[in-house]
C-alpha cells in the first residue's frame, strides 16, 4: 500500500492499529515494523488491541525466568516466535515499550 501511495515528507500517514497479528505483517512482521519505522514521512500509529496483546506477551515472556518460559501459554499467533528469532531481547522489550506508549486514539479535524 505504501508503494501505491508514494508518500512524501509533506504527507501524514495514520496507522490504525493492529499492525501485528492482523495488520498483514506476516510472514515478515519484523520487516513490516522496520518499514514503518523507516518511512520518510510523518507517521502516527494508534495502538490496536493486537499490538497491545503482543506487547503484554513480550513483557510476560521476558519477565519469566528462562527455565520457566516453557510453562507459559504460547502466543496465539506465530508472530512472537518469528520476531523473537530476529530481534534481541532488548529490541523486543523496546518494541513493547514503544507499543505501550502509542495513543489509543488520535483526534483530527478534516475539512
């Protein structure tokens, strides 16, 4: 979609949440995340419930002693494992922090 839009630095893109799990991020969720971060335009990202779910799971997983992680309920989508294989623990926790800092809504006046 970004290729079709071809946004410039003057444009603003508002991502309506659920970038993860439901946002078409598979099979390369890390690539989609980095693509979003690398957009050369003004990007506003609203936290969706699936984004929130991923962040909470990241906190739970890395907040659990490694030998007890196998006792955790697996994340309901394979997204977490795909991301964990490509990102460090610190990067995963930074992502969770970034997600939790996202607003739940953005107000805009459209004329």
